[in-house]
């Protein structure tokens, strides 16, 4: 039996965009960027795809990518397919307008996961770079009654167990959990692979499975947010920077040291 | 959970080497102000094998009441057993607000607990207050890597928030404060453990600990390779400083991941933070907003870090740093 791996991936606005493009619409309590700036697959979710593909490199496995959103840039969301994932499932509906509420997202994902049937391992990103919640995967694990391990940098599967090396503030730890389980991964996992030409060709031919809220038996009242945004604004920084400038750069360095001494900081 | 009979603020406490964790003391300070706003009591719960001493510490740091779940199974932190214990305490005590620090354990426990209780959770909060009109908690938190701030309100009960470490200062402990200690029973058994710790790999760190360092020196992508970090380390030793890095330097493999400062790295709050060839992306700044004085050495006068720094040098670190270090050596000599 091939291993059945599910990857949770979110479409987000590009966190590397120039700040000048980032607009906070305070009255609508939302962020907008010009339509010329394409969204991306959340960075940690590309790490999640990579983690799944590394497992698939070593044993028979299928990788299904699952995403929930109001609308998708298909060419962006197909990137995991071109990296080597097998199937893309998009939960797309106008009712999914609140893609910042972890509860609503987790409910839609959980319902879809049940509908997809049996799987062995769910891999997600540690957090989505829009609201930095780090919450959806744990809510999914709780709803499905799965053991969970977060911030993995190495994920291995064998003998009905998943073994995860995870980053901690003190170093690392290795933990294991029986399958089925949920694991989130972080950038320490390493660079996601680049799509190959063959992968890109294969991805072009593949069509995503698209499910609406109705297909999942959910309506707007099920998806009512548990956390409501009452204000959204750009924080102000009031730092006043004193530039230290000498005759040349070496002297600037010297003056900086003297300045810190004078300010009793060292 | 029923909102009607829910009352009070509950801090979900953590232990560190048998004592109440400093982050739990910070969370008590946050809880104290919310409890004041509500005119309701502040409680803390601890789950562990030995809860007497930390219970006394919690009272001294502002708790009116301490709920203890004392069980040998809780001697070591275990995600599933501690989750079960905290959920049991919430079910029995029905808090209106439940708070936890966003520590390694908090990151795992708070979202699962919220899901289990059917509650809303505001993550990574810097500041919370009670809206006088609605009596609900309003939590402020950075989003989009810190490029925006959101104020959020949780529907339902308990209203939950996880708090970024160092966002609140612990209250001055008062050993004469009085509080009740209420032992609670939560059924736990070893079969609840599914996740198993196989091995802990501690990095040997001879240097100063980043989280508590008074001075921190950090380098970024502009250093170009691993070697310059040796120079930074030498200066750090001179200053008795901790050493850190941006994510770009970590991702390049120049330094260990435990050096990373920022949103997905460590949170630091030194008196002096010296950055070298770091651009100051919001996700980096998220980890050092508690620094009293930031110094930036960057060759780009437009770099964001110079907008957030108190002192800046625009220049090539390769020329600035040796002279800076040499002068320090003379001054501190
Ligand atoms: C979800 C998410 C989470 C993240 N979490 C973190 C985090 O926790 N911590 C973190 O740091 N980042 C984090 N990042 C990444 C962050 O957005 C930036 O990409 C990163 O901080 C950039 O690192 P840097 O400043 O070293 O590199 P760069 O942005 O490339 O800046 C290098 C700087 O060096 C300067 N420079 C170059 N050469 C020299 C020279 N010779 N002398 C002097 N100056 C020079 C340049 O002018 C430039 O300002 C995160 C990103 C995302 C999307
Ligand atoms: N709308 C979504 N669709 C699919 N996966 C998601 C979605 N939102 C969050 N996730 C997954 O959950 C992780 C953490 O997201 P968050 O809890 O929102 O920070 C992400 O890295 C994804 O793996």
C-alpha cells in the first residue's frame, strides 16, 4: 500500500513584496496589494511539499495538496504539482471569504480531509505568512484526533511511525508518533526543490479537484469566525536615528564605539 | 462552553526547572490588568509533579487563586498529558478569559486547547485590554510579519490569547500577598501519550544566552559568508554579549538555527542590540522590538533598519567593524 500524504498549502500575498505595494485598507480591515503582484504558495508550505516529496523519493507514496480560499491563482497553486505532487484539491467558494479565521479554515479543511478518505500523514507549514497564526494545523489535528508535532526540520516515515527532528530554542529534539499523524515544518527543513521541465509539463495537464462549500455540506453559519478583526492599521515607529559619520568608514566605526561608551551602553 | 457562568481570568502557567516560568509571570501581569478591567479575580493553573513552590510564586506575582493539578505523570512536560490537564481545569473552572505565553509549549498547547474548548484564540498578542462597553477582551497583535497591527475580539467563551514573550513585565513579587490554592483532579493515564520524545540534542553554547543577554550582536546576509561571524563572535566576547543572526544567514547555513532572531526565531530584549549587515525586515524586527537601543551598521542608507535604529553607521562593515572592535578593546581593555 502506498503511503498517503496530504499537504496543507495556503495561497498568500508575497511577503517579499516591496513595502510600497502593501496597503492597509483600514475601513475594510484588510490588506491589499496591486493585482500586478502575483500571490505565492506560503513559504513554509513549500517546505511541507518538499518534506512530502522527500518521503516519496524513498518509498511508494502519493502526495495530495489541499488548499482552502475564496479564489486562487491556478498557475501559482500548481507549483506543488510541478515539484512532483500528484493531486491538487482546491476548496473554493465565496463563502470562504474569511481566510484569516483559523477556525473557519480548519473546519473546511477537516471536512474535506474526511471526504478525501484515509491518509497516513498530514504535513503543513508552521505558519501562514499573512496572519502568522500557527494555529490551523493544530486545530485540524485536534478535530481529527491526531497526534501532532510542530516545527519539524526532518520528517521520516517507517514502521507505522513518523519520526520528526524538530527545532527548539535550545537546539533540537527527535520525537516520534504513530500514524496517522500531523506534522508542521519550518524553513530549517531546507530549500524546496525547483520544478523540473517534466514536472511543469505534467502539471499543465493536471486539473485540480475543486469543491465548493456546498460540496462540503457547509454554509455561512458554520463558517462564522471565532476571532473578529475590529481594527487593522500600520504601526508607527518613532525611532530617531543619529547617524555617526567620520572622515572615513573606519573612523565611523571608532566614533560609534566612543558614542556607545558616552551613552553608557557599554 | 456556557458563557453565562464563565468568570475571571485564568493564566495557563508553565514550569521551568520546577519553578514558575518567567513567561508565566509576564502573563500574570497581563492577566492582572484584564482582571482589574473586569473587576473579577485572576487565577493561575499549574500542572506538574510538585506544585507547592510555584503556587506560592504565582500568588506573589499577582494571582488571587491557584489551581493545581498534581500528578507524577506531569513531572516532565508532555504535550498530550498537559493538554488534557489544562482542558480539565478550563472545564471545571469556566474562565471568561484564558491566557498563555507563546512559548515552545504554548505554541503547541494553546491552539489545540482552543479547538478542544470550541474557543477563539488571538495569537501572538502584544497588548490586551477590556472594552468598557462590551466587557470583551480586545487583543492587539502584529500581522503580516509585523507590517500591520490588528485589534481582534474573540467570540464565545473562554476568550483566549497567547502572549508574545517580553511583551509584559512581571509584577514586582510581593511575598506577603495571600491567595487560595485549590487542588483539582483531572483523570490522566499514560495511554494518552502518543507523541514520544526519542532524543534531545542540546547545542553546546559557550556564549551568553540570547534571551537574557544585556547586549546582543547579530549579523545578516550582507556578511556574505560564515567566516565574518567569527569576527562578530570575538567582539561579542569582548562585550559579554550574546550572538544572533537574521534568518537569511541561518538559511544560508552560516550559523545554527538557534541563533535566529525574529518572528520565527528568538525574541530578545537587550539594552543594546548591534546589527551588522541586516536590512531590518519586519519579520526580523518582530524579535527585537523590546531592545532599548538598536545600532545598525549597513552600507545602504535606505535600509529599514536605519529607520528603527537609535545609532547608525552607513558603510561597509568590513571597514567599520575592525575599527569599532579595536576601539572597544581600548575602551574596555
Ligand atoms: C513568515 C516569515 C517569517 C520570517 N521570520 C524571520 C525571522 O524570524 N528572522 C529574520 O531575521 N527573518 C525572518 N524572515 C525573513 C525576512 O523577511 C528577511 O528576508 C530577512 O530578515 C533578511 O535577512 P537579512 O537582513 O540578513 O538580509 P537582506 O534583507 O538581504 O539584507 C542584507 C543587508 O546587508 C546590507 N549589506 C550588504 N553588504 C554589506 C556590507 N558590505 N556592509 C554593510 N552592509 C551590507 C544590505 O544593504 C542589506 O540591508 C521571515 C520571513 C517570512 C516570510
Ligand atoms: N486556507 C488554507 N488552506 C490550506 N492550508 C492552510 C490554510 N490556512 C492555513 N493552512 C495550513 O496551516 C499552516 C499554518 O497556517 P496558520 O495557522 O494560518 O498560520 C499553513 O502553513 C498551511 O499549511
